[in-house]
C-alpha cells in the first residue's frame, strides 16, 4: 500500500503531458479542449487566407499608383473594381463565422458541414494563388495591349472568390438536414 503514491507519481512523471492526464478525469473537458483547438485552428486558417488576399490587394493598389504616375488613368477604375472585391473578400473572411460552433452559439455546425467548410477554405487557398497569378499577369501586361484582358481576368477571378465564400456561408447558415 505504501508503494501506491510512488506508482501514481511515477505514472504522472512518466506521462509526457500531465495536464492532459488531469483533464482526462474531467468528463467532457477533453472534448471542450478539442473543440476549442479546432476553433483556434479555424481562426488561424481564416487569418492566413485573409492575409494572402490582403497581400494581393496591396499589390493591386501599388499597380494603380503606378498607372496613375504613368498616365494610365483609363485602367485605374477597372482595376479598382478588382481591388474593392479583394479587400471586401479579405475582410469577409476575417469576420467569418468560425468553422466550429460551441454549445451556446446560434449556428450549430456538425462534422459533415465542418468538412464542407474546410473544403471551401482549401479552395480559397488555391484561389489566392490564382489571384496572385492574375496580378502577375497584370504586371507583365503593363504598357501592352493585353492589359485590359488581364484586368478583366483579375476582376472575374475576384468575383469567383466571392462566390466560393458565399457557398461557404450557405453551409454555415443553412440548418443541418435542410441542405438540398
């Protein structure tokens, strides 16, 4: 019987994370920690996506300044349409509903919906690369006849990003079981 405290202490010391061991004795707390971790991960992912789009918005703004300085005012308004969409998109992502809802939130998200949300988030990461390529194309087209087409392509790509995000929000805000 006197060996019992040493056995317990040895087990706790031997465990790599004693805090997790303690939490395993509190019913439901492990699940809470996992949910919170998913929420934190979702926030980090959304911030990463938003930052990537904000970088592209900054690049477009720099191109606009260059066009103004070089007398290319005819293209500034067209490019502004893309800049506004990119900035709005980054802001929407940053403020988006988290990918996992807690017990007391109005929006409940089940595992299937969470998987769909992550698929949309992955698509947005790919789209960030597409937007970057479209901005690269605009930079390469400066001073050429291809500039209007390059700008139209960026505007179209930015609109596609908004559509993907709209579908993500439909998953979040459509009650479970009523998606069709």
